[in-house]
């Protein structure tokens, strides 16, 4: 794969507000949804807990507990395609049926979350990979390569209204975004780390962005570049 990498690492430290929210260097952010704060706090708490243990089985237990709690946080999130008839708790209640639908078909949808750009990569096929930090330990983002995007269409294509926004972003920018996680029958939402340590300490949640905009204090601004 040929790749022109524009941005790679977060500029400046990412700090926490009281409940795990991303916070800029000057002033507190406003309008961060409760489910984002809760998920970020769960990830950071689990990462801190795992840092104090050595055994694989103990870390695995911490991971399972965290994933179960994330499921509860997102339990009422609507599942794509978004007709309002199915929520994450419905899928959890019947995981076999949910698995038959396929993870690429749906996942909990969230709106107007806030994060800091970590990485943007330009691929030779013209699509952009994007990763956004929502806490010191948690990121959400696309696949890094079209060959492993499994038909999920997470990469941002030139035809997307978000493509122009991404082209003007740089590492460290605060953004407001909406989109879709991917349901996983075993872990609740799909996470792409390859090791247990990565899954616990620095999870990378697979995400399909549907709206993206520079951060503004008033919630709802991400809808300006929606693809819905």
C-alpha cells in the first residue's frame, strides 16, 4: 500500500475533565453528551486499573467488565440504518439474531461527540483515514486501509461532504462529530487493537463518521457536514 501520511500524532497533551471528557488547554468544553463522558470514563478507569496488574486473566476480566458497562452506556443508542425500531439493548438481548445481521449492517449511533484529531492519512485511492481521541486512553476511527475495511465503508471518500472538512484539519484540532460504532456480539462494540494490553489500555473503536465539523460550544454543529 502506498500512503502519504499528513498527520500522525496528537499535538499537546489530552487532559480530562471530571468525568473523562476531553478538555482543551484554555477553558472547559461544553455540550459533550453524557454517553461520551461515560464511555471515556469507563475506558480510562479500566486502563488505570489494568496498569496495576500483571496477570493476563485479571486484565481479561477488567476488559470484560468494561465492555459490559459500555453496553449499558450505549444500551438505548439507536442502531443503523436508523429507523428507530432497534436499539443496542435489543441486539444484546438476542445476540444470535444480531450476529446474523452482520456487524457491518448496524451499530449504535451517537451524535455531537467531541474529540481531538490524532491522525489523518491520505491513501492513493483518494480516501482518508481518520482517528479521533475522546480521552487520554480511547480513540474512535476508521480503518487504516481500504483492503481491511470489510465493506464497512469507514474511510472518508472524496465524494463525502466531510472530505473537505478533513482536508483542512490538523493534529490537535478539536472537532464535533457524529457517527456509528459497529456491534460485536462478544465485545458489544468493535475494537481493533491486536493485543490484550492494547484493548485494555488504548482501545481503538471502529467508527463510521456521518458528520464532522470544527468544535463549537453549541451542540449540533456537526450536522453541518452530515452524510445522512
